[in-house]
C-alpha cells in the first residue's frame, strides 16, 4: 500500500524509462511497479542496493547527483554533488539583488548518512544527516534548491538588496522515504529537511527544503 501511494509521482517516468531500457512484457511481469506482480524477487534479484540518482532543479538552474552505498541493512553513506550555473533573479524578478560573483555559479558537496527505521536499506523510511561544503548561493539567500523559505536581506533605499555570502560549511537533518520501483532498475526518493548555515556576519539561518530524486539501483 505504501508503494502504491508513491507510484503517481513516478508514473510519468516509467514508460519512457522502460522503453529506453528495453524492458519487454516478460520483464514487466517480474518487475511490475504495481505491487511487483508475479514471484517476489529474492535478495539476489534485488541487488546490493548501491544506487545513483539525479535531482534536477532547473528552476534554480541546478542539477544534482546522489550516490548512495548501503552499509548493512539499516545504514548507508552517500555523496551528493550539485552544480549551479547563472543567477536565479531574472529580469522579471520582484526583488533584485546587487551583482555579486558568488551569486552566479557554484558547486556543493554533501556527505550524507542515512539511518533506515527498518532493516530494508536502501528502501523505506529513513533519517538523514549531512555535512556540506557549499559555494552555491541563490538570490533569496538560501543555499539549497527546492528551499521553502528565504533568507532575503532587507532592501536598501535603491530597492536593491545586498546578499551576504554564507560560510561554506553547513550541516542539516532530514526525514524521507525511498522506494525501489523496479529492482535493479528504478529507485525514487523524497525527503524534507532543514539546513543550518552561518552568514558573513555570523548570524545563523536555516533553509527548509524538499529533496526529490530518481535514479538507477544496482
């Protein structure tokens, strides 16, 4: 039932993916996302759980790659890499920020640790902690794509704000659910979390975010 709840979020990706991978009717019978029809795969069929996912955030001009390696049945370690090109306050933006180099391009690297509440890693409900080195700053002052709030500085008399560059080191917590839709093929992930940061004036701020991703599981 849990997997059926998540299927609408990934359904639009399944048919192009199946066509690309050349999955025929026999494969779909064994690896159907709708409850995995047919015989239940064995542990060998399900692979070792190593997976690579992508987290597209084109609205924020960002693309991310997540690499996860299970460590036993309840833990995993991962490396998340993000790249950003260009500014996110375009010509039609309601709030403009002064031109500053650190608002243009940037890279982010996270070391992520997941704890799965059930011994089913890399599948199921989990708690994640991450430690990041970050050179990405968005026009609203946040440091993560899909941020739900902002860290916008007050506008000055010219109605143009000045953003402060955060320190590059930060840490965050999140809770999410990961689902293997097709064993040895397709994995989906959705997480919500909070990232703690410090700005150039030593003021702490938090970015609340969501983190969807989808990719290949081995």
